[in-house]
C-alpha cells in the first residue's frame, strides 16, 4: 500500500470540505494511504507571493519541513494553489542563497528534500488504471463531462512537471476510464479569475463566464475540476455570473474525486454532493444505471 | 449567445452569417465597452486620458537593474512579440497590457510601471510565462513589480491589496486561512461591506464556512515567520 | 638564415593602438633577423613590392609579416614571397590586428604583445623548410545532390559549361519544394510554369544523367577524384520501358496512403506519378501501401500496363560514379508546427501549414485550385495567417529568421483575395522582413490593394467555437489583445535543415551548424565553398533561402566547379602528415582517428604493418600527430619542433629566462 504525506490545504477545512473528504475516501478505496502532515499551516497562497517571495517560500517551507520531520520525501495535496506554492518554494530553494533567506524566517529549517505532487498526479502515476476499472461499480455511462484543469496545475511546465501544459489529459483519461463521455473542452488551462472573486468580482464573472459558455458550447452536462478556487468560482459564483452576464447557466461543477468516488460506489455522505451550489441531481441522473445483472 | 454588447461578441460573420469587412475584435479598445457589473472594464488610460510622453534619456537604469536582479530575468531579451498579451486573460481589466509593462520596464519607466493597475491585477496564471518564445518568466516580472510597487507605497488596485493584507493577517493570527474571519476583515478594511453578501445563504447553508477558526499548535511559529520578515526580510 | 620582418600599420587599424616602428625595432634584435621595417599597408601593391625588393636586396631567405589574420592575406604574401624567388612556405604571418589592436586598448601593452607574436613567428620560420605541392589529374564529371531549383540550376550550368553531370534526387521527381508551390513572389507567376522548362532541360540534356529515387550511399576520394556510391531504390517499375501513360495509376485499388506531394491533404494511389509535370514522368510503387508487396495479392497495375514494365521483384541497385567535384543542394524541410501545443497539435483540422495551403491554391492540387477547408470542404471567408511559426523563437530552438515566410504569406494573402473575392485575410506578424527587389512593394500591395489586415503580434492560442476557430493574439501597436473568428488558419512554418542532412554531411565531411545547415567556408567571401576541397553548397541546405537566392547560389556553385575542373592538373597542399616508418609500430590508432580516411596500412619490406598518409586526401588537421603514441607522425609545416619553438618564444623555459 502506497503511503504518502497529505497536505489538505486551508480551503479543505471550509469552502471545499467535500473535496477533502472525497479525496480521502477515494484514496483509501484505491489503496493510497494519506498521512496528514502534523500541525500543517497555510502555504501563503496567492497573497503571500504577491507580497514577497521569501515570505511566501517560508510559509510553504514550514510545511515541507514538517514532512521532513515525518521522515517522508513526498507530500501530496489536492489543491493546485497549495501545490504551486510548495513546488515553487522548493524550486526557488534550489538556489542556496534563497534557501538561506527562506530558512532565516523559520524556527525549523527546511532541507528541501520533499517532492510535492497533486493527488491527481499520485493517482495517475501510481494507481494501475486496470485496478480502478476493476473497482468501478457504477460506471459514469451517459454523462458528458468537460474536464477543467485550471491555470496553474500544469504551468509553468518547468516547475510543475506533470501532464501537458496546453492540453492536459490526466482527468480526461480518468473520467473516460470511469465510463463518462469526455467532451473536447478547449479552455482546459484558461484562468477562471483565481482569487479575485472578492476584491474584483467582475473579473471572475467575465473569465469564469467564458469557461461556462465554452462548456455549454461543447455540450457538457457537468464540469469536473481539481481546484477548490476554480470550483468555487464556477459553482458558488455561477448565480452571480448569470446576473452579471444576463445568462442562465445551470452547469454543476464536480470535483473529480466526487465522480471517482461515485463510480467506485463510495458512501454518498463522504462525497458531499449536497455541498455543491448548482444542483447536481439532473446531471447525475444522466448516468445510466448499470444492468441488474449478477 | 446572449451577452448583449459584452466582449463575447464575435463580429457579424458569426452572428449573421454574412461577412463583415473586419471581424477582428479588439478586447480593450474604447469601442467595445464592457457592460457587466465590472467597475473598471474599460482601461482607465483610454478614458480620455492624455498620452504620457516618456523621456527615454532619463530611463531609470537602477529600476531596470533591480527588476532584473529580483526576478533573475533579462528583460532585454523581450522582443515585444506580444505573445504574453495575446494569452493574458486579464488584459481586459488592465491599463497597460503585459507586453507594454515589459516595454516600460525595458525603457526604465519606473513610475508608470509601479503606479499601473495591471501589476496588481495579474492573476499569476502563468499563461505568459509558459508561452514566451524568449523563455522570460513574465509572471515573475509582474510579481516583482508588484512587490516594488507595494514597497513604494502604491496600491493602485486598493481592494486587491486589502484582500491580500486581510488574508495574510488571518494566516499570521491563526496559522491557517480562516475564511469567515478573512471576509469580515476584508469588508472592514476595504469599506465594501456588501461584498458577496448574496453568497452568504448558499455558503452558510451548506456548512462551507465554519464559524470558528482551526487554530494550530504551531501558530506562534507561523507568526514568527511574519515577525522576522517584517524585521529584516523586507529586502530579502 | 636571413630573415626580414615587416610590421603593417593597416592604416590606423593596427597603428592606432600599436607602436609599429617600436615593434619593428624590437624585431631586429631577434635571432637571424637581418632586416625589419614598418609599412603602411603590407598587402597593397607598393607594400608587396617593398617585400620583394627587400628579399632581393638583403638576400633574405625568410619573411615574417605582422598584420591581419592569415585567413585574409596569407595567400597574398606567399605569392609575393614566391615572386621574390623564395619557396612560399618560407613565410610566416603574425596576427597583430584581430589578436592585438582590435581587442586591446592600451598602447604599450599592445605593443609588447605584438612584439611577442612577431618573436613567435620568427622562431617558427627559423625551423621552416621549403615544401613543394604535388600535382594530380582530375575527373571531369560533377555530382549534384538534390534536384530542387538550386540543384537543377547548378546541374544545367555545369552541363552547359561542358562538364558531365550526375544529378541525384531522393524523391521520385525533381522539382523540390518549388514544384509544390502555386505561385511565386513578387511577380505572382506560376511556379511550375517557370520551373517546368528547366526540369525538361535536365531530362533532355545530353550531358546530364538523372538518378531519382536515389540517395548517396558513400563518398570516398578527394578533390578532383571522388568515388561516390549511389543507392537507386527499387521503384518496382522498369523505367527503361515505362512511358508514363498513367493507366496503372488510374487502376490502382489501394488509395489509403497519404500523398506526400500534396502534403498529406489527400491520399495517393500506391502506384503513382506525383504530379503532371514530373521529371522523369515515370510511375513508381510505394512499397509501404502496395497490396501486392504487402499482402501478395492484387497486381492490377501489372495487368493494365501496356508495356509490361511492372516488376515486383525489383531490388535496390548500387551505382558507383567517379566525379571531380560535388555540389550539395539538399534544400530544407519545414518546421514541425506540432511543437506549438497552443495551436492545437493537429486536433483542429482547419489549422494547416503554408505548404498545405499552396497545394489548396494550386490548380494541380487536391481541390483543383478551389480553396476548400479540410474539415467540411467549405470555402473559408476569414483566413488567418500566423507568421514566425518555428522562426525567431528560442523556446523551440529556432532563433533564426527563415527569411521567406513574410513574402510567401503576403503572396498567399493576395491569392486568397483572388480566389475568394469576399474573403478577408488577417496576418499576424512580428516584423515584416522584405529586403529584396520589389519585395517591400509587394507586401504593401497585399495590405493596400488586397486589403489584408496586418496585425503586429504573436498568437497565443487557437480554440474552436462552433465551426469557427477563435484565434487569440495581440495587436502590440494598439497595445491590446485581439480575437478573430477564423474559418481557416494558415501557419507560416519556417525552414529547418533537411532530414538526413547531418548524416550526408558526415559522408561528405561537411560540417553542419548547430541547426543542421551546412557551414560554408567563409560567411562573406566563400559562401558556396566548404572546408572540404571540391565540395560546394547551393541553396537552402546552407541556410534558409528564397528561390532567386537559391538559383543564384546554384549558378555560383557551378562557376566554382567549372573553374576547378578547367585546370588540367590540381596541386595538393604539402602541409600534410608524414609518417616516420622507423618509429611507426603499426598500431593503427591514426587510421581509426583520421576523420578523412587519409591514412592507410602498408607493409614494409619485412612485412611489418606501417601507417602511410595519402597526400591528396590528408587535410592537414593534425589529429593523427597527437594520437600517435610513438610520435611517429609529424604534420609538415606544423611539426612538434616548430610549435614548441613558438611556445618557448612566448614563455621561455626557466633556465633560459635571463639568457637574452
């Protein structure tokens, strides 16, 4: 059984509770043991790196150091924003001068020995697709899905080192494996407006609106994302977007772990569909019930 | 399409089937005003503001050198192809496009850069960095300009700065971001007390915002990061 | 020995930062120097006369000139020394311009350095000995590799100049890239109409032998006497009988293989004549797709062929030709645009290359000259051209400008308007590069008369929306982002080195540059020569070039060949390696390391193996001399003693340091 340090990220405690719980559930079901990083703290997210790179690095490095204390060399997080900060910190700390500056802010210095990966990458690279296929009890046959990866999970490729920076396929492949019809969504890596929802809602309305429009264009019943911020902008703010753009989008936005959990037959309570703002029942209803054989 | 006059309009050739003489669409030109709830959808610079004349001879060489040193990028390698601007999703909200910011840095126009709105609105989505033919980390240059702008005491896009400040204050206090507290703090500091109140019922009903922060044992450690940063790390 | 030293001012080039009279005065103290002077321009006629006069009057038997690089004037001075009655190898040159005056600013330091370089030259000259070149005959025949427009021109000019020519072409027909083009800029005349007659001339010229479907297998020998083996690939058609009637092409049932001549826009039959003007107009079978050759059943072509020329048993054939000179005209390939994932990596059918667009415009193309987009066959109205795809882009390792894309894009924009009057073209460009006769006027016409909308900026992404492709780019002149809903997107792909160029270069001993283009001997003054004597370059194999430049180079290379072969005898450079048989132990290491195959194994009279240098093949590179564990090989004119004397002059051994 693969054992790996787990960094849930702050939003997993609040706005994306369902992402955290479904991630834990699917990992367990697929034989990936997540060990929480003890007493983890915030990575600093976008605000930190917009203020200062050393501060941002130190906030992330504290957590990398916590992983080192666990005696592990790999940490996984569901959140691409956390992932970017952890990986960027590690990338910048390859410069010894920078590393010294960053460590000067910390109680416990970070040796920079930990590799951070997204949960998606861990699942894509460490779990045999045949195993997933064999565990599917409710195939997603009948639902049309647009996979939206967000802007920073694969970019810049020199830092993120996973999948493709213009046309990532990890979620597409996973969803197809589960039996869903994956529609060719052209704006997989376009920005949704990121953390500007609060200070500049208009920006998010425009950018996320464009994504919803493109999703509707390709006939998607639902979006699948791997990012709490993307999910929040597309789902929670969908009504705001409709008001702002005089639109009437009603496209549910799932975390990929929710649909993966659904297909694996995991208890609905752990998947948190009820936490989604746009009612997912119509979309879920498109999934054909498996034949009553066996 | 039902965006009215919004920027999603693709010209007559798409809508009517006929061919317009010119179906190219200028994202931020004055003719295509953005009529959503957006407050500053049309670039400020273009709202009848007179042009600014730059004196190239007085280019601030120190500024160019500082941006290059802090970003580890050679801005002279930029040949102004505009690929960053072409990919940037935020262009519609900017006062200077990304490639123009790069140009202003190249020509040492410190004031214009540090006072610009664009550097505050960059979402660090890495589109520019990923596609730059000269392999310049453009998003990093934007980031560094924002740092310098902040240090110089500017905050042209004040709400963005206030949000970042509120977020970091929350992290400093609790060790983790406490979303509800962050919202309250942001509303107080920015004076925009009605921000996203429309979302409150949805969020609270679904239990998405816990009423209490999750304090962690190491929060003093985190607080000390900020403390040390303020003491000496400013120019780090 | 009596040595004369001449210190050149080169106007102010050297004298500006070097005290030339002082260097001359210092030189007079060096051993064996009996005469020393400074001169304004040593290379000028009076300058050379002064050298000759000094040799005669002072009875000199060696001359040192301190001036510019030997690449510039070594030949000049060697000839002058020869006119004065000395052996041309009793001359040495010290480079005090590129190595001193141009790179240092401090006059006294420069003067000291110049004096030391002169001292080195004197010490070497003291150990020089007269050398005499060997003379040999040449084969009066030329090999031209590549049947594009550059190779065609070179072949015709050589043949018209009286030499026999063997033209080798990899594809089934000659014509190269130009044969695929619809029109040419800036005259907009029909490409195949202007090229066709030249292709016919190739076929009919009594002095030209044409091998198509053929590649150079190996090259041996040296200037004047190359032996080249050519592999003539099996076409499965007996070309001595084939009349090019085309019946087999019509009847072939296997048509599922893409047609490379039409840039894979359509499929081709497995037995095919690539285009109507093909030379030679003969059919050939594609062994990858032919049913008979892959599955063993069919043979429809053999049944219909009126002259019974189909031969499924045909094998590759090796032909050896002796030639005196070789012209390389292997052309270029188009950049693989799939390296730009933001342009869809092939997911969008209506994103095509400029060469594919040429085929859509061409009357002999897959759509008969009616522009129809690949996805649904509709006539496009909004056509977007994206320039610099694979040019001027460090991120894809193509930092160079391909040079011709600006022009062909303007041409295609003009042709688009001609073909579809209610269309609108958009051209995304970074800079317009049109420095040729009538070129800039041509691009202006595209904008002013044909209304092409030129937008200065790159394109960041293309994505589909309905049946349109949204092209998102920048207009850096307006300072903002722009979007165009396109029906068709044409990528102006740049040029890169032809596939296989590096391997061919190895056979010919012609070095490729870092991008795979062949390196000329001198970028300004020897543009069609290579560093291997007798091998010349023409066209885009040396670097991206348009048609007029390629044709010009084809003729230039032919002039070089004709000049070379017009001599009854050639002289070989005597600065070659010499084996001392007494020291040689016959280990063979030199044979392995020699990059030119210039050393062979022989047996002495006791039957012991010994190395022997083939004078005419040796290029004097010196690798063997440092390889030989016995020190048995010395390079004439650059012996160990000569080089060590130079080193000692520069840094005297300690025990002699104060021994002035």
